[in-house]
């Protein structure tokens, strides 16, 4: 379990994250949703101490992350970047093996692990000796995901992991991601500005604005019981699609309500 | 010839050694310093600024600064080269590491790499081509600046180059310049191969390279000859002249440990007891400044060096009044007057202009510039104070008595450069010395030189006749002083050892072997 308690981060007088608290249960996927500048990425980076908080504390399995060297903390937390962040001078195999090597795994084990991840992520093993620039954007992002999962960390942090991909590649990667058995027991925190993606992947969503959490809850809570106008407006034109998606297909009343709502808004 | 090629090999090895010792030290200090300032950006400006300022100091001046601190020989030369190599290495390390994609750096942090792991696995490998480019630049700079090491008794290919310039010997210049250029190109090429190596090959290279650098550094051997109780420092020019080092060895049988050094620092080095015997000029003001004693040339190997203006005949015919005006100085300045004048400029710090004007006024020769007439005379001079003083006197005389305009081109490097400028109609006149004209320019057969026998008038007449015939250049009347070569020692030391003449020196060395 990850517990974020009263975390604040200020940069030269500008408050990026303002007294935020939430918890993420084991095996849960939490999405930090918000527009750019809402503080969601800063919040994410404080969890593995890429950014140190100005005040507040974060506990993982009850232990404060500030205690102990940050390197050890980071090796237990997978991290996926929007633009891959792959090492250009390492092969695909080399990139996937980075954290296992830091943890001192033997070569044979690292190789087996890399092969199995490649297979699970739908990449041919022949790519292992290739360099990142020889791969397509979608393939690179899959390698980035494999790298984050390589040492089988209990926690996965993802910063707009599908944001730089074209819609078709994105949809296919999201689908594979959702079905990945590797993720079954992992605690995932994912940052996105894409409402569709949030609803597709999240167990729970924290909607953020100006460094604060405006509303946290299950996707349908945000949709059907918005805390305020901001939350309501946030979904905007996509509301109908989201409502349909969230609905129990046998609930006709809800369907008609949703339709009426959409119609009225259209007028 | 065989001896010369042996010398070439030795100087090339010395040159490689000098280049790599200083390069090695510059890498050992520059790369860590470059890494340091990527992490302490506040220090970056100061470090890069300092290294940049060092880079802008002219190389000769930097060597000059080194002498009071480190003396002469290998140490100041290596230090100066090291300082020149520093900037490109620090700067390229800094820009190379800063140029690594910030996302990749952040990814390395996020993977849980420690500082040291990030540096060795991410920053340095990705910055490697840029750092290597800096090392290549530093290498080429070092090979080039390394030629100046010959000025301060540190050896290298500069000995040939500067000897050749002073002796008007093109082959000798090329014997130093071509190997130096080839060396720069070759080393640059070899390092470019390392720069472009793939990652795996590079890892091997990084193990091998330091050893190669160390090996190349070891090529530098201290320039040694005979081991003797006293140490001599001779100019590159003196080393190559038949009336210089060669004459001392053949006629006197002098055997002394010798280093090659520029005359700009030689006198001071003698004064500071870094050298015991030097090859000076007999009218040099520094004789007085540093209390040096001229050893008597009892076997007469140094021919007379009477100074006189050499002028293009064409100019003399075009402006007939010029000859008599320039000859107004003839016979007026003897050795001690010239030494005194040089002393005023070199030691007291008078400008050559003031010194020249005072002297002319004292002699009743000074006249304010006459009304300008059509025409300009271009005067040249070599780069040392005596020539500056003379050229100022001539300029004042021409302006005062003829009204012709004067354009002075002071600071023409050496005999070769002055003489070429005159022959090629870039200047009209410069003061030359009879001995230099004889031995460096005309270079007659040995028998002819012996026949002239060091006699003032016969040398002058011989030189004058051949200059008119072969180059269409006229010698005017000698000014009076004889700025001949001379061996010099500190007065105190010479007196203590009872040395008055070169023969005394030879016998002292013979009787006091190490």
C-alpha cells in the first residue's frame, strides 16, 4: 500500500503540489488525471523521489520513503516515461537488463527474463540486439514498459506512457497493457490528461487541478456524482461516451437518462 | 647528414613526449574538473573563464611567465602546454555531459543508478565523442605550441624551426616544420579513429589508451649531451652556425653540456644561475643588467658583426639625398655606447623612440620633421631592442633632413624574414650585421671565410660587393659598433673560477670533469 500524506511541493514560491493526500491499495491502478500544469507529474515523481517533497511524507508498506538511500527505493519501483527514456547506447537487451544488473542478477537469469518479457509484450526476440533508434515508436514504448517490469517491482509508476503514440498504436498498446498478466498483482500509478485512457485503465481516479485533488474515486463516481462544476465540466463533450461505457447494459433507465442529459446539453 | 637525421629522430621523439606528458596531465585534471562543473554550475563560469583566459595568453608570453616561476627546461614547457590543453578538455567534457538528453539522465536516476553509475554508464559513454573531440583539439594545439619549447631549453622540433629561421636555412625550417605538421595530422587522425569506435571496441581502447599515452610520454628524454660541471645555453641560431657551437667544438675543443634556448630568456637564466655559459651578443644591454662577463675569443672564431644599413639600390638612386642622411650615424656609436643605449631600453624601460631622440639631440643631429615631400621609405627591423633603437634614429633622420615619409615595419622575426622582405620589395632598408650577411645569407665556402680572417674591413667589403652584384642591395657605412657573438658567464662565477677567455673555460672543464 502506498500512503501519500499531506504532500506539498513548491518551486521558487510557485506551489506545484498543494497539501495532497491519498492512498493506493495493493494491486490497484490509480490514475492521476488532470490538464497540463495540474501537478500530477510532480506528484508522481515524488513517489520514487525523483523530486523531493517540500513537506509531507510518503509511506510504502508503512515505511517512509525518505528513510534510506533513494537508489534502493527506485530499484523496487518500475518507471515508464512518455518518450521512453531508453538509453540510446544500450541495446534492447541492455536496456531491459539495467535494473536486474544493478540488483546483481546473473547473466543467464537476466537473459531469460528479457526473452520472456519480449514475448509477453509482443516483441520478437530478434530485436534484443537492436538499438532503440532502430525500433518504431510503439515498439520503443513496449521496451520501455519491459524495462520498468524487468526486476518484477511491486509498484509501477507511469508518466503519460501512451501520450506520444498515434491513436491506433495507443489503443493497441493500452489493450495489451490491460491484459498483461505481469500487472495482475502490481500497484500502478498512472499519469494522464486523456479522459478516455483514465476510464479505460483506472480502478480509481484522482482528478487534479492547480496542485490539488479535486475529487478522488471510482470512475463512475466522478461521472455520476461530480463533486463540483469543475469535475462536471472536465468531461465535457466526452460525457455521453463515458456514461455509456460505464453503464450496465441492462439498466435502461440510466441509458435514457444519459441520452436525455446529452440531448439537453446539445440544445 | 646522418648526424642530422639522428637529431631529427631525437627531436621528433622529444616532441611526441612533450605533447603527451602535458596531454596526459591535462586529461587527468581536465576531465574530472569538467565533470565537477557539470554538478556545480556556479563554479562553471569561473573555471571555464580562467581556462579561457589562459588560452588567450600568447604562447611565447606564457613561456615568459613560466620562467620566473619554474625556470627553464622541461618543467615550464610541460606546464605551459598543459595549460593550453586544459580548456578544450574541460569545455568539451562539460558540454558533452550537459549535452546528454535530460530524459535519458532522468531515466538513469529513475532506474535507481547511483551517481557514480550514472556517470560511468550514461554520462561519460554518451559524452565520449565530444570529450574525445576536445582531446583531439588539445593534441593538435600541443604539437603546435610544443615547437616553442625550444625557446626555453626543452627541446623538440622547434630547435630546427627556430635555428632555420635565424640562419636563413629553409631546409632546416622544413626539417622541423614538416614533421611537426605530419605529427599533428597523424595524431589527430588516430584519435579520430578512437572517437568513432563502437561501444565494445571503445571499452578495450579505454584500457589500452592510457598505457599508450604513458609510453609516448616516456619518449621525452632530457636533452643531454656531455655531462659537465657547467651548463651552457645556446640559441638555436648559435647551435647551427659554423662560427657558433661548431666552431667552439672544432677550434677550441669545448665539451660542455648544452641546452637550446631563446635569447629572450637566456640572459636572465644565466643571471638566475640556471645556466653558466651563454652565447650572447656583445652589445646587448642585458650584459650590464645582469652583470655578465664576455669571455675573450682568444682564437678568433667569432667574425666581426659590424652593423650598417642595407638598402635597395633602386631607392638610393631615386632619392639621392638619402645616402648621406643615413650615413650621418656612421662611426658615431661604438660598442659601449650601444650597450648603454640597449641598457636604457631593456632595463630602464625607455621607449626606443625616446632613447633614439635623446641620442640624436646629444649628437646635434636631431632635426624636427621637414616639410613633407612626395615619397615614402619603408624601414624594417628584426625583433630586438638594438634594431628598434637604430630604426627610430633612421626614421628621425629621414624625416628631419629629407621630408620623405617613413613607414616602419618593426618586428620582422629574424635575418631570413628581414632579408626576404627586402629582396621582395616589401621594405626598403634595414640594419644588418656584416657577420650575419656573410655566414647566414651569402654562406661562402669555408676557405673564403678563412681567407677573410675575421678582419673588419675585408668582411665588410666582401659583403658589400656581393650584395650589389647578386641582390642589387647597397651597404652604407658601418655605424661603428661590433655586435659580435660572445660567450658570457656571470662575472662573479667567472672570477671565482679564474676564467677570462674561452680557452680558460675549456681547460677548466677539462681539469674538473664530473
